[in-house]
C-alpha cells in the first residue's frame, strides 16, 4: 500500500487514501491549498525582506571580529589588536619573542644565533591569504545593504554560496599548511630574512597549523659527488623527515636532523570559531530558503496528489 506523503493537510491525505471520494472534494481541497500557499508566500516575502538582512548583519558583525584578529585596517573598525609575542622552544631549537633563533647543532656544543632583519618585513602567506578571503567575504556582504531587496531564493543562495566559498578557503589556509619541496624551501624569501645569513646546511620553515605557530629547522648533510648512495629526491610535504634528499645548484643534500617547535596562538583559535559560526549562519539561511523552494512549483495540484511509495 502506498505511504501517504507527510506534511499534507488531513483532507488531502484522506483523498490520497480514498481516490474515489477525492473527486467530489477537489474544489474544497484546492481552496485550502490556495490559502496555505498564500500564507507561505507571505512568510517567504518576509524572509527575503527582513530575515535575510538580519542574517547578513550577523555575518558582518562576526567577520569584522575575525578581521580584527588579522589586524586588518578596515574603515569604521576599532584599532587592531596589539601584536603578541610567543616563545617556541625545545632543547635544540628556540624562537624568542624578540625574533631571535637559537639552534644547537647536532653532535656538537655549538649554538647558532640568528635574528630577523630589521630592514625587511616578512609575513606568513597563510595569514595574508586567510585575511584576504575574509575581506572578500565582507565585501560580498556589504554589496547588499539594507535597502537592497532580494527577489528570489536563488539570489540569496548564490550570495551565501559565494560567502561560504571565501570562508572555506580562509579556514583551509589555516588548517592545511602548504606542502613545499626542499628546493622551494631553500630558495624561499624566508631564508633571506635573517642576520647573519643562514648557513648553507640549515633551513627553516614557519607555518600555521590550526591554532598553532610552528617552526621547523632542518640540518642538512652534503652528499659527496661520487656517492654510491641511491639518490631519491623527496617530493612536496609539510614536514620532511630525516633522510629526505634534494638537489640544488648541482649539489645534492640529505636532511640529517629535524627540529620542530610550536606554540598555541589564542587569536587563531578565536578566528577558526568565527569561521565556524559564520558558515553555520550561511547554511541555516540556505536551509530556510530551500523550505520555500516548492512555492515555485506550478501547478500545486499534481504535487499534492503525487503518492510516495515505500519499499
């Protein structure tokens, strides 16, 4: 026996169970459906006129808070948060708040000391990219001010999809560090940011992983030109392990030691929470629009009397 579609008025459910009787009750049921449709249309118009803009305002407020964490200079916002200092350290490698890096060379008591150059400014690409995506999401939201009237649910969904795309990209930049080959790391701009310059057998990398700032130091071993060792160049990775090999400027290197230190950055965790809240707001609004999607189905009568069969 066919199962009755849930959510239909009682008279229409009865009509589905008793098709012979339904013929005489069609005018009454059609009138009830028209009234119900009119009510839904009124609610949908209210959604487009008022509730959509209320959600857009919520999204802007949340994302402005996220933008402040990135110290974004946006008009109308309060002063950016003060810079924070973090100490990353282990028994072999350390980064102090002053930007000093101390590295204890393996198998010796020598300690190498480096500082960030004062004449250059370096920023994490992950932070810059995430900041740019947040800014683009805010621009999308501000392009539909309170005076704008949404005409269709599809228009709302299109805007939400565009905002969610930017927020997803921003979140992914913080949760998924970029993979790099060892030659790419050796020739990156970061390697030119220290005084004195890094020696040729040391490489470092900074990256964000969720709410942590990570520092990785690689100590290298130069392979002899006539080595009989099987040379296998390493591919892209976030973290390369000891034994990874690469070639640069006709020289071959092998990673002998890897030191990794990290520190939790509270504002990064706040930012990830803001992204989650914003994505949930977008999805909830999309779900409400979908609820009214069937208002665009005409005529309603075939939809009402379409039976749903259960297996």
